């Protein structure tokens, strides 16, 4: 299935018969320009598949094959779609975005990068909305060669506080950065004010 319109009553009934017979079902879609290269269209496909008990397994970047150039989209578009899905579907309903690399490179999973920065003491993570958080790493990691980690309790804590940004998150001086105008803040204000 490449579009939710293909998940018809007949195809759902056929999937149901296969599932009842014990056949696990997975779907491999191809990202196609003008067909399913819209985040909302892909969301509807994944939801329709999941309701039909078909796991959205792979979303393939359109191959470098003769005669299909008009269907190809930039990889960046596929990454945007994957990030959109991440915030709206449970894990089992999110396919892996795959590029079948030319020259026998094989299947390579690609997607948004949620790690912004890392240090021996903290990793800075970004969610699908752009919220950045500082995640403290375990303290007892054994032998460490990084000067940042060895100064942790001494000179590092005496350093001048950073103003903010990713550096402050990576050092643990800041816990969270919320992008201006983020939807999550509007939702929280509504909940807090009972609207």
C-alpha cells in the first residue's frame, strides 16, 4: 500500500483473513512525489494500515530507476515526514525510512537526528517539536579520558555559568530549551487556564 485510498474494504477483509490464518502482515511503501509525499497523507496511510492489522514496516525512498524520476522526492522531505509521524503515532505504527543505496550499498535507515550534542556528562536531545532537553549521563562510567568528565566535581563546577543554549544543556547548567511559539506551550497554557 502506498496511499490510504488503497486500504479498501476488500483489502482490509483480505488482510483480516491472512491475520486470522496466523500470517503476520507488514507493509513496504515507496515515497512517491504527488502521491504520498505529504506528511498528513502518510499519517493517514499508517493509521489505515494499523487499523487493518498491517504493520507499516518500511517507507522506501524511490529508487534510482529509469523512468521514475518524476516520482522521486528529496531525502529531506522523507525526513520531514518521519518527524511528523513521530509526534503523532505510536512506535509500532511508524515505518522505518529506508534508502536502498546505489552500488550495492544496501538498505540504510535514515531519519531526523534527535541528538543535538553530547558530552561525557550530558546528552542534549531534541524532540519532534524542537524542544531540547539535557539528559544526564550516568556518573560512574569507569575510566574516562575526557577533561570535562574528570573536572566534574572540581574546577568544572567553579566555571562561570553559561548564558544558555546547547552549551548550557550539554554542561548540565540548563535542563530544557523550549522553542519560541512551540505548540506544546500553547497546549499547556490551555490546560493550566482551564480553556
